[in-house]
C-alpha cells in the first residue's frame, strides 16, 4: 500500500488560506478595540457639571427621558480610577442617583461641561 504523498503546492495553498483567515480575523478585531477606546474616552469626559443630551428615549428608574432632553451630572462615583455611575439632575430638578456609566454611554452624549 502506498503512503499518501503531500505536495508542496498543497501545503502552500493551505498556508495561504490560513494566513488569509488570520489576517481577516485580526482586521475584524481592531475596530472593536478602537470602539472600546472611544467609549472609555467619552467616560473620562464626564465630570460634575457636564451637560448630557439623550440620543434616544430612555427610562431610568421611574423617569422617562425623551430624546434630545438635557440633563446635568451632579456626582460621579469612581471606583479604581474609573467612573462607575453618576447622579444626574433632570430639567424639573429631580435627581436620579447611581445611573450606571453604561447607560450614560449608550443613551447620552456630552454637549457641554
């Protein structure tokens, strides 16, 4: 019985295919890292007195905040050097306590400080 013979062009083709898959995978991972870095930068822009504007309708606790509404940051809770939550004051004076930074990132944008 003859043993299978592996040809060099077959190995080159497999190597090129594997290289293409790795290159495509690396290219698809980079935008995710860039997006994460952009979110982190926007979180560091949040400080007491920062004005935020809702990018879409959102319900936080019992308050409904309409798209385009502006709120103000009254307190920032920082743990291990990163902001974890904020207190925000609504236009009617109501203050919402401990709004998660993820909610702020997803539903608000910074309009002033």
